[in-house]
C-alpha cells in the first residue's frame, strides 16, 4: 500500500464553537461544512487548505475515542488521514504483511471508504486512517448543498 497524499488532519477539541471562532478569526479559515458522525460520536467542522482538509472534532459522548483522547492528552492532533487507491486492498496488504490493523474492513461516511489502520502507539501517538473517496456533504445528507 502506498499513501498518495494527506487527505485530512483532525484536531480533538473540547468546545467546537470556541475552536471554530479561534481558527476562523486567527487563520481566516472558511468553513466547508459541519457534520456529525454518530458512529464515531463526534461533531465536526471541516475546512480546506488547498487539497488538505482540517477537521475540528468535538466528542458527543464522554466515552468515545475523542473524549478519551482529550481526557488523557488534552486538545491537539488526534488523527491524520492518508489517501490511498483502495482501502480494502490496503487493509489486506497490511494484514498479509503482519501489521496489526484496527479495522479489518472499510467503514463508510460521506461517500468515502475509510479505515483506521494502526493503533496510535505505532505511529507516534497519532491515529492513522486511510481513505479512498472524496468527501461529499450531500452523500449522507440528501438535503445538504
């Protein structure tokens, strides 16, 4: 498996609205969209800087991964997602090479297939994800524009 590019970087934040105000005011970022991922128990604000997205992620529950990260490490870089040609093939290749992956099959969200590939302890404390689609707000939310 070969990573082609960074797709997005996720920051864990305690207060999404406060974080949005800071990033929009200080860096002049323009919001691309807001969404919730109930399966991950997060609320997300997404911005683009060129081809790379920045996501600010707030936990929706006290027991989700982002909440546990915040309790242990505080706010900061939680995840880096890399574009690959095929998530399913990438998972298979990693498993055949003896690498431990978090996911055994791709997950789906907003028109993307994605998978968490390695526990953070193997990637300098950062959760690592692979993705092979393009983010589409209207995919899971038909009323979105």
